[in-house]
């Protein structure tokens, strides 16, 4: 094996594929977090549902059983980010914070129907009573994207400080709940 192919192998081993289904589908959010927009492909995650979260503007996914009696198939159609480096994966881990667990899931690429094992951030509280309905990316873009980008910029500024606040604290301080700014639904 040549030195060049050894380097290429080492680099390819440190690249990750990350399934994103919420705010990270927005190129502007990725650009703030990663200083670039990674290559992406549409993908399907079968056996999961993307929920809205009471009091939050971002979604959660959790595995669900397909309902064979009613022939309802549960899946999430979103984006697969490719070429994510170890440092970028660390930033995404920090951004997703304790509310999510990074898990390996199997997705199907829409363009080729290839199945891949990838990383996804799954909601950590599997019995959360605040999960409901379906989360809508187009609605989020219209109603919350601009403020979410500002919050994400604040998160990145905080992340560089010696005693950075976790993302949840940054989110809660940015999206203060009060009479003039009620919880997002």
C-alpha cells in the first residue's frame, strides 16, 4: 500500500454520514455550525416518526412500530450529510446536547435505494409527553429559521468560551418564554 493510499484511507475513516431531519436541513444553520455546507443527499429513515416538541421550534425523532393493521408506514424523508469530519461531528454532538443521543441507524438513499448505516440524533426521552404530531420543515423555515440562525450563532460564540453554556441553555435564553413571546408549538 502506498503512502498516498494510506493517507486517503485514514482520511476516509474519519469522515461520517449524519442523518439530519430538522434545523440542520437548512444550509444556513449548517454554515453557522460547520463554516461550510456539507454535501447532502435525500434519504429515508424507516420505522421512525418526526415529532414536534411543545415549547421548542425544533423536532425530535423516535422509533415507532409500523401499524400493519391500518397499513400505515412510518418513515422520515430528509437529508443525509456526507463528509462530516471528527471535529464537525463533535460540534454537532455539542449542538444536539443532552436532549438527543447519537445513534447508528439504517437509511435508504432516495436517488439510488442504497442502504447505509449512518449517525442520527434520536430524542433521548422516549416517553416525553411534550412530543406531538408532525414537525414541518417548510413551516419552520417561514416562522423560525431567522431567529434560529441567530441562536445558533450565539451558541457558536458561547462554544468558544472557556465555560460555554450547553445548547439547551443557549436556546432557552434566546427563545425566552413570556407573555410577549409564548412557547413555540
